[in-house]
C-alpha cells in the first residue's frame, strides 16, 4: 500500500493571485493656483445653522499626459481644520477609454454645508472637462448611503447633481441605494449659485482690504471722539459733584448757624 502523493511545502499553488492595483498618476499632487471665494451671508438654515459672511480659499492643479489628465480641487477654510477627504474633488480622464471619473468614490463631502461650495466645484469640473473632451463619457457611480439617511440632505444632493445634468436613479423605494447615471460630458451643465458664492479677484480683494482699513480708521476716530466726550463729561460731572458738595456743606452750616442764633437769644 503506497502513500498518496503530497505537495511540497515550497511548491507554488494553482490558486490565482489577485493583481495589485495600479497606482494612479499624480497621487501626491498638491494645489498650485489659488483664488479667494466669498460666501455671502444667508439666513440661518434649520439643518446647517448660522451662515455668516465668510471667505475661503479655492486651490487647484492640473496635469496632462498621453494616457491621463487630472484636475485636483480643494477648498481650504482659514482657521479651521478639515479631514483629508473633505472639500476635495478629483476629476480624472482616461484618454484610451475616453472616460471621465469623479473621485473620491465616497462622494463629495463639503464643510460648511449649504453655502454653494459643492455646486461651485462641480461647475469647475464640468467647464474643465468640456473644454477638450465633450465627446468623452462621465462614468456612473454609487451614491453614499449616509446622505440618504436625512431626506433634506438627499434631496439637496440630488438637486445639485441634476442641476449639472447628471441623472440620479434608485434601486429601492426607500431611496437608499442610489447611483448617478453615466452621461456624455457634452451634456453636462456648468454654473453655480452666484447669490451664495462669488469669486474675488486680487484687485477686488485689495479694494476690500483698503475699504476695511478706511472704515477701521473712521471707527478709531469715532472712538477717540467718544472717549474725549466721555472724559469731558466726567470732568464736568466731577466739578458738579464738588459744587453740590460745597452747597450742601454751606446749607448745613447755615442751618446750624440759624439754629444756634435762635436758641441763644
């Protein structure tokens, strides 16, 4: 009776090995060009809270090769830290497949909400892609389930996508399993709500700073004038208090003198 043949420990198995993901080009690309954006003051929103006047920084960079192109965009909030996946959007173009994809796949995460930033970034992506590749196809993709947990958030997201020409469809009646549909780039729509968000050119920013400095000097002059009036009133008040004190003392003295005269007659 012979033993069944066994496989040597060092012998390679016949199981297929999953190929490693090919790293995408320009993974470490950082924004190189920057613009100032003005977030207009808006009424307090029930979901996102107060919406005061605010300025944020828009940064972007692009790269091109024979096989790929990339537009990387980022919104930076002065004085506020955000997570790496927030306020960032990549548009990648595969020239061999003639396809355009949006990253991150988890969806666009915006802070602060409901200030027009999301529509602005999508509008920049549409305009950039349509300049050269209107005949390419925008790949479809799954929508984040977390956005569907709140009805207002889901409706706002779907409205934003449809306003840019991207159709949204759902596989269930609860609107939890959603996806955006593949679309030709030339059919997309640019534009954003300029009542919420405006670009600020360098000369405009300089004028704003100059006006703010002028108003600051005016306020400082008004404060000095007010302080001088307050100091004057304090001096006058001190003089009046001294006069009143003297009058009271004199009246007491006279009253005492009259009482003394009346009792010593």
